[in-house]
C-alpha cells in the first residue's frame, strides 16, 4: 500500500515513516503543502495521512482540494488539534478518519488497515475481487482457488490495479510504477504484460479504458 504522509515535524514524520515501513507499507513523505501537491501530481497513492498545521498552509485547504480532485482517495487526519469542533470540522471537510496526536503506532496501523478495508476491501494481507485473490505477504495469486503463476511485472500490475478497485489506473502510472525504467508506450511492453496477465487470470477482471488505462471493477459485467 502506497501512503502519502504529509507531516512537517521531522522527528514524528521520520518515526511514522519507519514504523509503517516495518509494517510493509510504502511511505512517501512530504513536509509541506507544496511538496504534497507535487507528490500527488507525480505519482498516485492509496491513502493520505494529513497533518493540519503545515508551514505553508492549512491542511484543511489541501483536504478540500483533494476532495475536489480525487474524491475517493482515503484521508486520515493526524493532528494535535483535539477539540471536538476541530475533529468535527476535519470529518465534515471530507476526512475519512481523525487521530489526535500523540498516538500509539499500533492504533495508527489499525486505523490505516480499517480504512483500507472500507476503501479497497484490503485486510492488510489479502486483496480480493470476486474469485480472484492476491495474498500480499507471500505474493500468491489464485482464481477460484487455483494458483496462478505470475512474473514479477505481472504481479505488480495486478496488485496496483487491485489496490484501486473501481478506479482507472492510467497507462503512464502503470508504466512508471511497475515496468523497469518506466518503459514508454512505444515499446508496447505494457500491452504485452497486460495480455499475459489477462490470459493467466482469465477474462472478466481487467477492463481496458481506451486511450486512458485499465481498471478492475468490483462488479463484473452482467
């Protein structure tokens, strides 16, 4: 799971980054609004951890922008603002959860996993859509209980798509995050990997959005 941590405190941010990395999460860290916007423009993430008191702006303004541009992106606020009115304002502004500082790492991990389950059906170990399952710790993939042998690139493509169920993943994102060296469209490498992946997992899972990218729908075609 790729998480964007937006936190200006050096000690807290580094501690959270290390702790979540130890739990198998991929952490990208920005220390201000400008850096967060740049990261969001350069690479998509699965979840945002958002501090409100940032040096170059209020986190609530960034949250409003996130809801306008990426309405379904899960956001968990991490803030020292502990008054009821602050928590309500954060949730009413579009946050999915609110955790008051200081907090225990174990609680943060549990809340992230709960938010991932609600957003993606991800329980921390297994991604599942219909009869297709991907077990993250072992990298095992199965369809209707039958094991599927995937290459590293095919597995990474599938995992990225399954982390974004019902959300289109662009060709550029897939190429930059999965293929070696961010191979270009001209190489047709993505098309080859995707064709092989579809052949192995079967029809009805990966849908092409022509000119844009690919998506796995929670509900298959009728």
